């Protein structure tokens, strides 16, 4: 299945902000090269497999999503198994961008108050 190129993946950083990366079936290797905490692979052209080093519990968490599911749901949130906190957004790039802008603003405000 060919999926849209306006897909994105956002992971939470140690600073508490989310970093958004565009991804497609064609640039997964580049994402993996540029990231130490995230590894993405594509199974049988329809399952996206993610491996993420968690900033909360420091374990590695594994997620598998079907591309069909990602397209249908617009956005999926992946959480830390241990603490139930969100560490990952995946799906439509625009929707994720709006979502993490809210989070990043909140974080900036918190830092500013300190
Ligand atoms: Zn965790």
C-alpha cells in the first residue's frame, strides 16, 4: 500500500518538547540515521514498526501500526508502558503539528515561569 507523504512522527525529547519529522516509505533510513532514540522500519509494505528509547523510564518501547490504521485515524498516540505518558504521535503531519504546538507552547510557558 502506498501511503501519503504528508505523514509525520513526533517524539518527546528530554527537554519536554516534541520534535516532528516528516516520513514516507522512502525516507525511513534517513530518519533512523538522524535519530538516536527512534528506529523505524516498514514491514511487508503495510506495517510500520517503531522502536523508541523512552525518556521517562529509559526502557525501549516497541510499537506496530498498520498503514491503513494510521490513515484512517489521522493520529495515533503512543505511550510509555510503565507510566502511561504519551511519548509519540504518529499520523497526519498537519494534525500532529497542531497538537505538538499546543504542548510545546505549554512547556515554554512553564519554563518561562521558572
Ligand atoms: Zn517508558
